[in-house]
């Protein structure tokens, strides 16, 4: 407890204790949800990366999308090492570690009503709000890129995956003598190299 905390009358202690405990538990549950969101973002990253890499290279050009968007997508999806991948997720993982630390340090529900009040309003809530803003900024950045990768895939599919005769000609379509059991992309060019490096 600190000098900024109000003195809670004995008559209100039980109700205030209940309110503080419930609020602490709710924040703790919310933090668990943020951690689950991080795992979901990593799954979505894999799906969005496949959308990006199965777009035609011809759709990833400045005459189709602004260069700044293409550069952002390339930075996100054209990684080729574990180090680059870790760097991509470093901010998000640091936010999750911070949220986990806040939860373990300040989301305790034992103590007097004065201790609970102080812990909730002076320690847990302000730290959680600040950490959540940083976490959400990382998530938003990923979500924006995921949406952009899907738009790229849609443009590629609609415009750049047919030949002059209207036949499908996506670089990643399976070809070879047995495309069901041993699929080989139609072209093993630059797209294939970038896709394999990302994988």
C-alpha cells in the first residue's frame, strides 16, 4: 500500500476484496488470451507466407502494388534463415514475455484488502495496459501484412495465373509424370528458390 491509495473502511472490505480479486483474475485471464493470440499469429504467418509465395512473381511488381507494400511483404515473407525468422518475431515474443512476467509478479489474489487494491490499481493495471499496447502494435503489424499477402494472392490468381489462351499457368502447379504422388512445380525458377529459402 502507498500514500496514493485510499483507506478502505472495514465495512467495505469484503466487497472491495471481492472486486479486486475478480479484477485481478480477469486481467490474468486476458493475458492468457494474449499469449494464445501470439500462437495464433504464428500459425497465420505460415498460412500467409504460403499465400505470398504461391503468388506469381509478376504480381509482386511495383506496377501492381506500391513499392513500399511490396518491400514490407518481402521483409516479412522472404526470410531465409532461422536468425531472420527469430528477428521477425522478436518484438512479439518480448511482449509475451513481458505480459507473462507481469502476470506472475502482480496477478496474485492473496493479501489484505489494502494490499489487493494497491496491487491491482498501482502495479498490475498500469503495467498491463502499457505492455498490452506494445503487444497489440506487434499483432496489428502482422495482421496488416497477412491481409496484404492474401490480396496479393487474389490479384495473382485473377490476373497472372493464366496464359494468353486462358489456361491456368501458376508456377506452383504440380507437373511431372506423377503429380499426385511426386508433385514438382511447373517452374523451378526464382519463385521456387524464394519459397524453399523461406520454408
